[in-house]
C-alpha cells in the first residue's frame, strides 16, 4: 500500500515537472518569436479608432481597435487581444506598433505587456510547477 501511495506522488510531481517544462518551452518559443518580430518587423504608428465595450457582470472592459497603413499604403485594422478597465487608450491616441513584413495580420503594440505578455504569463504558471516537481524529484532521488 505504501509503495502504491509513493508511486502516486511520484507521478503527480513528475507531471508537475513535465507540464512546467512544456510551459517554459512554449514561453521561450514565444519570446523568440517576439524578438524575431522586433528585429525583422516593420514599426509604424497606429491610431485608436474605437473602443469596443465588453459587458460583464464584473464590470465593463474596453478593447481598442487600431488602424494603420502597411507598406503598400493599405489601411489595416488590428483588434487588441487585451481588454482593460479603465480603458488603456482613448479614441484618437497614437500607438507604436510592429507588424510582420510578410503577414501584416501579425501585429503587436510596442509596450512591455503588448510584446511579452504570453511569455510572462506562461513563465508565471510554469515556475511553481517546476519548483514543486523538480524539488520533490530531487529530494526523492538523493
């Protein structure tokens, strides 16, 4: 019975470690994609054309819609994946963005959160899993 219980804990913490490693891997991949976009992308200025209101029982949040001209002078629209309350921008605000020269639908605002939010969030989730899983396994195999 004790060996079965020990095996269960071993699998649980090994799963924590595996999930933490997978999340950290994806975070590093996202970071590298952002760095490549910063090196090879095209920087321009976008204008906030409207704020979409997202109604919720917890309160309303606002999603900015940006417009910018790409290299071929075509007007592109970009809906931010981030909503906030209070709104981060006002209609008419100018915002620095960067987009992929091959695919103008790949757009990021040039802010810390706009560039690195996915990597930061994934690492925030991965860190405790790596510590818990890794330390348990290291302690067990000493």
